[in-house]
């Protein structure tokens, strides 16, 4: 044999081939099984954390258990957590495929396995990855989401830390892409709703149409949009005597009233009128402050549908809206939320005329400046997004006019936007009190 010729391949007996194969590559196969197990845990973690119900998330936020607190902390950054788990799972699956391909190639070289055998091995490996690495753990986790989430919090935290740079980059990239994509907002939904309602003809009343619009808009509303501002909150000081308190309660007509110390930004609690009933004959020495119940504080960005669930779970009817500095921004009640769907609800103490506006004729209405823009749009029978292009961050009619005038207008000043003509009837050096709105014919606008 010529020294330059390649050495002939050594062909081992079948038993020796398999013995050599498992001896040489057994640790690699064991590592593949370990990676499949880890991939199944990551898949289960991903599904468990992102199929938790609203009640489960709320209970985790309020729980004192360390595992529940860790779940709440991880869900504070849901997009980063999801990106980290997806990256981790994909890297594991790639590693499994690469190692499985390597083992299959070595087997083909060592034992001259046929194409049928190699195809069978590839099919089995694919089945193992899909079945045990994806389907089974995800099905199990979706049915036992809270239990699985509690057990896999260490894995989720490890993924969040290990892939922080890459996940942050992906989240920022997706955010930029999301900003540039056209979004379907409330207007499209209302148009589709109106088309569906109109198809019913005379079977649909005006009231039913308004309720349907309220339902569509409900999930998009925030506490800031439905709250009554701090200027309109009826609240009591905590240093009132009992007789002074009873006099103020009789004048207010409310069954639940916030109580504050020094300023309304320091609310101590909520006083329920029913808690005072056993003490009606007490004198001024009675410490009525001991009857205060804890106040429920929420951020102004909280969604109204989530707030409704909080009211049901906590069995309260009132929430104090605070700003980013902890100051009191406003107040939201259960009645305020319900009115967003069903319209104004008047009890036996309310005037028959809806609060905040009075109609002059079919095209003219006088509105208080503090009325929320959502209510203004309802009064004018227009889409809730009509003034979105000019409203800025304002939530009331007065705020809208400040945007239109770019200053605080004086009584008698007028401005027009679209087909609506605004005439300021009453204003002082602090706010706009009353505005006359006239809807002009489109041909004249």
C-alpha cells in the first residue's frame, strides 16, 4: 500500500459498534435528556406565568408568602419576562437539535446505518422534543398555573437575569415597532358596533345603543377619565367634634365620606354612615375617628375594568385616586363605573335633571366646565374620540378649552372646533365654570 493512500475504514462487529457508540457518546445522550427536561420546565414556566387569572395575580400581590411575592415581582415586568423565557427555550431547543444531529451523524459514520434507521432516529428525537419539551408541560401548566408558577419562580428569575441584555434589546425593539404599526382603536370598534346595531332596525332603541357603546369603551377607560376631581370631593377633617360631624353629614347627603388630616392629600380613611348609627346619641367626647375604615388607593392609570374586579373582591364601593407623588387626584365610586355603561343613575335624593349640563334645544347645551369629556361626548351624542386630536392630557371640558385657547379664557370668549362652537359663560381666575356648546351645521363649519 502506498504511504500516501488513506487508511481503510475499520468496520467493527455490530455488538462492538453499539458498545463503542454508547461508551463514547453516552454522556452526550444524557446531556440531551437533561436539556429536554430543562426545556420542558421552561415551557411550563412560560405558560404558567402568563395564564394566571386576574384573581391569582391579585392574591399574589397581597400574599405574604415569599413564592407569591416573587411571582408578583416577576409579573411587574411581563414583557421582559416573556422575552427571557422565549430566548431560554429557543436556545435549549437549538442545543438539543445540534447535539442530536451530531449523535446521528456519528452513528451513521460508525455503524453505516441505513437511511431508514437515521430517519427513524430523527423522527423519535423530534417527537421527544415536541411532546415532552412543549406539549405535555404546557398542557399541565395551563391547568395548574399557580402551582407551577410557585415552583418555577427560581427558573424564571434565573432566565430574567441571565438574558437581561438580550431581552431588554428585544423588548425595546418590539416597542419601537409597535409604535409605528397602525392601531385599531375605539373608533373602529364603534363603527362596527353601529353597523351591527343599525342592521337590527327598529328593534334597537337609542338607550340600547348607548349601553353598547359604553360596553365597547369600558375596557379602555382609566380611573382618571371617570373620577370626580379633588375640587369636587366632599371630605371631612379629622378634628371635627361629633356634633359638627353630624351637621356636615346631614348637609352632604353621602353615605361614605373620606376623612383627612390637615389637607385632602393626607386621607386617613373612609367614614361609613352606617357605622355611626349606634352612636347617634353620643356627645362631643365620642371619638368617632375610631370608626374609620381603611381607604383604597389606586393610581390614575388603573383600568376601570380591573377596578371593578377590585371593588368586587374587596367589597368596597369607593377608591381614592392618587398621582405619582401620592397626592389625592380624585375619587371613583362604584356608581361612577356603572354609569359609564348605563348612563346617569339617579336615586331618590337626586334631581331629575342630569348633573353637569342642561339642554337648551336640539343643537345647544350648557355644560359645566368640570364635566368629564366622556360625558360631554355622550351629551353631544358623538364618538368618545371626537376631541382626541386637541384634548392633550385634559379629561374635562374645562381642560379641553384650555388647550383650544392656550390660556384661561374670560367670560364671553368663543372658540370653534369642528362643528362645535364653544361660548364661555362663566369663569374665574382659576377655572372655567360654565360653557354653552352649539352644534353648527356641517355646511357652515
